């Protein structure tokens, strides 16, 4: 079948399920059946879409997508994970680690292959988490995590010959940044025995110097998210249990690290889980969905300043398109599947769609098409996928009838970049949803009809969108300067008061209390309180007179008694102030 000239015809989807693996075009026409096995556990494309690899329970197969010709097969029936290196030079496979009586130490379960099907390197990798070695974009550097160390290899493929090591005590996780040289590595060190956790950034090959660092508490796990250029890193921290009991999901935090050495905590105005964090493809801003439902979505710049608040709503997903010109805000999973599409340049919502029971969402390479799917095992009923146009709605729908299941749907990557579409020129054929439009009236029981209705209370207050970039920098600077000035004045005042004797401090506090204006107390309460203060001051004045008499008789006074005599003038002034206030 000849491919269409439109992006729908050029784009392809790979579909994996109990019926096997097959490719379909962007308009939903089935094109090629790749495998008919009902046991295809995993599949993956190379980064340029030129190759597709999968495991069908009997072997691992690698296919040339342009010719559908099989490149090679590997006898690895237990493969659970596979991945290509960034330039497609190597294929990495992982099988569950097992031991036996014959081989009590276990055998290598992580294998690296070249594109001729020849093994290049193999290792023991017990855990499935972070199983795959990491490469730089140009494949000149590769790294592996091995017990408190990151092993670095300059020849592009891990081997027994280690070129350099990043040794960090307690290292739990690392991440190699994308982008050009100099290469950057982020390392996570969990805290222990009351010490904080750390995320530290290093530059390769000078791994002895820390470029940036951030410490934090309350972190059982972290997610390290680099921007596309590898110049900044977002750290999402999470605890398994929220000790305050406010959230079932534990506690989350968000931090920012820059390759320039900056490190900040991201200010989130609402408490609750962090559902999604997404960098823009331009690497200069990021979007966060957070807070108890209805969740807030906020756009930040690289200075961690709020640029725009998209208001609150039932959302848990944020996703930029390929060019960063459209931002999708959606609520999937146990939410209704409402999707909002915002023009990033104008910061206006131009399209509203709904995809109920969605478990996966992915933008197409052209930036205007996307696919949603309902997959097993998350949902076993209503499996299928839909291809959408952001302005026109559904392009095609494919349902998978029971007892068959759909497991995965993903776009095939493209070697050629699609041109960016002018969002303002899109002709939206699906009308925008507006609040309370044709909404039926609430049901009223017969016994209450015709009677005054009780005022309705809202379960949630929805916040409208707000442009935060209009706040002038001068205002923020003046506020900051004023805050620092107040702190300085408070420190000076505290140091001055601390140098005064304790007796004099009590008198000064009494004077300050008396002279301050009354706000909430009634007249009777105020007069009673002032009478008590007046009685206390007169008592102190009497004690001072007695001390002065002792001093005249030649008796030796203690140091605190001498200091008390010095407060006589302040006490007299306080008594006069009270007398004036009472009159």
C-alpha cells in the first residue's frame, strides 16, 4: 500500500498485544504484521526508528523497519527488557537473574550485542530497576552502576576495562545527562541515621569535583529528570509513607540543580502529591502538576520563577508536543480523561477533548497527532486505541474485543524532523467545553419543591488560570529588600534587648505592652489588665525605695539589686503612662 503524503500516512504505530505485534499507519490502516505470537512480552524501537526489536517467548528478533527484513535473532526466550543505544550501534537485553545448584553464583543475565548479532559484553545485573547501561548521545561515553561506584567507559560500550570510576559511598542511583560535551553525571546518595540525602552533579572526566549539590530530608526514592540539553536537572523526591497522614501516596518534593552550580527548592503553593513533571523541548522551562485534587498546574522558567498558573482541575498528566508549541493537560487513570490543549505562545486553551479509561498517552512526531490507549493489565475491559488530531478530534478508533488484550501502543520514531505547525492556524472543529453549558437542573425532592433552598456548598474551589510573568522584577526586589531590612532590624533589636538586665527587660516589655493600641479586648477587660500592671509596677517601685534605704544605711547590695534600682526611671514613666491611659 502506498503511503500518504500527509503526516497521518507518514507516521506509524507499533501495537503489541495478545494478537502479536503489527504496524499501522497514522490514519489507522493496518499495514504490516510483525509477529503473530501471543507471548510478546516486550518491544522497542531504535531512537531513529530504523530498527524494531521484540521478544516473543522463544527468541529476540531484530528487524529493519524500512525493508521489514530480519537482521538477526537471539536465543533468549526469558528476555524481559531490551533497549538500543542512542545511535543504534548496540542492543542490550536483560533476563531475570537466577541461580541453580550447578551454578550457585548465577550467570550473566545482561548482554550487549552489536548489530550483527555478536555479543560484545555481558554482566550480572540482579535488579531490574535501572538495569540498562547509560550512554551519552554521541555514544562516546557509557556508564554502569556497580555497588557504590559508577563505572565509566570511553569506547562507547561497557567492558571489563574500566576507564574511570565515580566512587560515592552509599550511591543508590545515577543518571547520565543528554546533550553535548562536557558530559554530566548526577548521583543520588540516600540519607541514613538522621543524615540528609544528597543529589550531586559531576562533570566527566573530572569526577573528583562536585559541580552542584542539593541536600534534603524525607526521601525514600528519587526521580532524576534532565532537560534535553543536559544543562539542568529536576529531582522529584518521594517517601513511602506520609507520617502526617495527609496523603496515601506519601510525601513528595521537587528540587532544581543547574550545571552552573545553582540549587533550589521549587516553591509549590499547594500541598499534596506531585503527579507529573515535564521539561519543555526548548530546555528553558518546565511544567508541574501537583496538589490534592483538584490539582494545580504551574509553568516555571529556569530561574524557578512562576511564569503561568493554569489554575486547578482534575488533572494528573502534563505533556509538551515535539516542538513545545502545545501543552496537553489531562486527567487519566481513575479520572474522567478530560484533555486540555494550550497554545504555549499565547497561553490560551484552544481545544478540549475527552478520552475515558485512558492508560497511556503519547504525542506523534508531527506535534498535532497523538494516541491514547486502554491497555491491560491496568484495564482488561474495553481495550483499544484511538488516534486523534488536536484540533479535529478522533481520526480513527481500533477496539480489541475480548478475550484478546492490548498491552502497548507506541509511535515509531522518525529520522526526519516534522516542521512546526502554527498553532494559531489550526482550524478547531471540536467546540470548546464551557462551564455550566446546557447543564440540567439539580434534582429537588417533591417535599422540598417550592420552598427556599439551602445554600449549596462546594466540595472543591477551582482556581482560574493566572499569568504570573506580569509581576515586575522591581516589585519582587523591593519586597526582598524590605524583608531583609526587617530581619536586620529584628536582629539588632534582639541583641540590644539581650544586653539589658533581666529586670530592665521586664520593665521595657511592660511599657511596650501598655503603650501599644488595644484591638480586640473590651473596655472592662482592658482596664482590669492595666490595673494589674499598675499594681505590679507600684510594688516594684516600693521595693526599689526599700533597697535605696538599705544603701543609705551602708548595707552592701547584690549586683541584681543595683540593676533593679537603675530601672526606677523606667518604672515611674510606665506608671505615669498608665495613669494617663486610665484617665
